[in-house]
């Protein structure tokens, strides 16, 4: 099956494209994009992979599925297009970065600059129908993105996996904690964050310390 994805990722997980589940998933997604408004735009579905080649990944931040309102999603978890108001979770992410590292809140919620530094902003589900959160879950995307996590776990060393909230934390079973750093906390959404456990988690400074310890440049969050 001819799927456009960055070449190094194709080398590591390209076999997924030839599996029966992916054919079913592709048919479903095409049908959805034909009959409904869906996000992100078709050319941004694999944006996380395209901006962050396999061998340049340093950090993996796992989200659940794309934002489902117009203009927000562009294929990177937690990120929105420039000029779009920050969703509440992203506001809390930037607040924690400011508390943790002293970096002030940026003018844009576009996290492309993170991706280009080696942060794989990976949603478990890569598409969604407009206004319907979770509408493309359990159609095959999770099997595909789990394969990406497994490949990184097996073929790379000393990555940082950042798992926020119960859904992302369920992926811990795919990661070897003796070879990678796993950082876990509650989700940055106000419902979870305001109960405690988000603010003061120091994930961004812990991540950078680990990268430097293993000879990598820290992320400019």
C-alpha cells in the first residue's frame, strides 16, 4: 500500500502498511474524509513522523487523539496551528514549563519547533471526525502507533517517553525502563491537573537532564 511517510519510519514500520488491519483502517479513513469533515488535513496525518525522523527521536510525548475543532489539529499531539487559541491542556503544559525552567509562555501553540528538535508528538489515534472526540479510536490507528513505540523501544537507546494521563500511561507496557526514561503524571487537562500531580512534575527539566547525561542536546522547550 502506498502511504506517504518519512523514509526512515518506512524502513522501521513500513511492514504495518501491508497488514490486513491497515487496509481496513485506510478504507475507513478514506470514507470518513470523503463524507465528513475530519482532522487533521489529509497531508498532515503523518506530520509527527515526517517532522521527526526515526533516528532523530529523543523524546516521545503520547497523546490520545487529535483536537476536533476547526483549525486546531495539524498532526502533532497537544499542538495547534499558529494563531489558534491555546487549548486548556496546552496552557497548562506551558505553565509547567515556565515553573520548571523559567521559559515564558510562547506566542504560538505550534509545537513544530519541538518536533524539529527530536520530540515525537505522537497521538495514539491519528485522525478524528469534526466535533466528535474519539470518533476514530479502535479502528486500527492504535495498532499502528503501538508498532512505532515498539520500534523505538527496540531499536533506539536512552529515549525519554513522557506519559500524561491514564491512556498514555497504559503504553508503559511497551517500553523497557532499563533502556529508556519513562516520565509519568496525570494529564495536563484542567480536570486532572487541578486535582494535583501535574504542576511541579518537573518533566521538562528531568527530560533535559537525562538527555544531557547521555550526550544529547537538551530540548529548548
